[in-house]
């Protein structure tokens, strides 16, 4: 966990705690309800900022034997497809042909 996330969680907990305290104390002074609302708004703002940060996932591949690179061809038009055009969506590799625009799943051919 990053230090910014940890500090954000602590700040949100403190803001929400004091927000509840000020909301309960608004019985004695109605202006405390405004302070309570501001504390909750700031707390939710910090939660939104923390949740909005992009998450990075690193995937490593381990191969059991020798690997040989083969040319990647579009099944629609048989044009060569650049390997840098491969995108991983939901754990499945997809490639887009630059010639015809066809998007297809990249699959490994059986070795037999």
C-alpha cells in the first residue's frame, strides 16, 4: 500500500469521526451541523481522489520450454499485424489489424 493511500485512509477516518461528533453536537449549536457537513464533504473528496488513482497490474509469464516467435496475421485479410497492437482485455489478448481494422483474439496454435 502506498504511503499516500495510507495517509488518505487515516485522514478520512479522522474527518468522519469529527463529522459525527459535530453532527451529534449540533443539538447545542446549529452551526456545528454546517461544520459536520463540510467535514463529510472533504472526507468524501479524499475517498474519491484515492479511488480515482490508476491501479497498475504486473503480469509475469513463465515458459516451460523454448519459445519461437511467429508472424501474427489477421484472420480477416491475412495482413501482418504489429505485435505492439496487442491489448489485454479481461485477461485475453486481442489484436487489431491496421489494414482492415478487424479485432481478433490472439490464440496459440497447437503444436501437433
